[in-house]
C-alpha cells in the first residue's frame, strides 16, 4: 500500500509499500528498513492536513 502525507503548507511526502505505517495517538509513524538498517520517523498530527492510502484492494483518505 502506498501512503501519501500532505502537511499544512502543502508539502507532500510519499511512502511506498515497503514502509511500515502506523497511526498512533501522537501522529503517523513511518518505519523504513534496508537490510540491517532501519529508520523510524514520527510526523505529529498538528503538522498533517491529510493522509491518503492506496493499494490494490483499498483506498482511503483521512482528513481533519
């Protein structure tokens, strides 16, 4: 599933199917792995305008 995060101010970040996406009480947590290396980033809800997720069987748009 591909995830697109639109931030306040118009900046957009897109994460492919290999990224692990979690929606937590604090914001969107993204975990990206590359072999033995992993990077985890938390985007706070206060900076996010919209989240769009698309996959072969599902599509969803979250706004607030």
